[in-house]
C-alpha cells in the first residue's frame, strides 16, 4: 500500500511540475488542432506548432505550405506576418502571412495568397489554411490588410485601431477599442 501512495504522489508531483513549467496556467484559449489538406499531410511537419514570435520562420512555413497546396503559388514571396486578434472570447488570435507574386509583366506585384496560423497558449502557432487570391476580383489586392492602420484610425476616430476577426482571419475588420465600431479591413 505504501508503494501505491508513493507512486501516486510521485506522478502528481511530476504532473504539477510539468503544468507549472509549461507557462499555460490560466490560458483560456486551447491550442487549435490543424486541419491539414492532403498535400501537407503527405509532406509532414505542418501538424507541429511553430513559434508565433518568430516571423521569419512563420513566413518560410507559409511559403512552403502555399506552394505545396497550389503549385501556382510556388515561389511567391512572403511578406511580413500580420497579427489579427479574435473578436470573440475563447477563439485564438491569428497570424496571417501574405504572399506576394508578380501579376503580369509590367503590372507590378500583388498579394497572391494568404496563409493563416492560429495562436494557442504559450505563444505557439498552428497552421490554419491557405487562401489563394490569384484569381477573381481579389487578384488586385496589393496589401493585407488592404485598408492601412492609419486610414482605418482616421475613419474610426482613433489613433490605435485593432485588427480583429469574427469568422476568418482572412477577412478582418479594424475596430475602435473605445467605441467598438468596426469597418472592413479589405476596403
């Protein structure tokens, strides 16, 4: 019986030590589970978590994921990742990496794709999805978000607008944190 009690306390102590050292105490947003397309499952490595505070690594993963999901996006250049907060409590924040591509000769560049990562407890980012913008009306998007922070702030009457999403980080809104008023960031 003494061995069982000692084993119980040992397991409990190890579990508590792991929980305390993981830095996730009080975290209300569970780590999102990736829902990978077949191409990324076949390649492997996209189901792991990534450091949300390492923009270079996220940009590289985003470019690799986009090229694997859609060969037309292979070679697209990742731009600076954009953090998008969740407007709804209990949803994870997101990091969106825009990918730039040459449109047609002489017409410049545009955002050809967006790659999302959801950020869970401990600052770990998990692959979300790839949105191909290279066809249709989105093909002329030159930035993400299309409406700049400065323009959004002027329209919302604040110097510190927040970029938030309700359903998808690919369609964020700018929000005035004092009034709660929002406008589409894709305008």
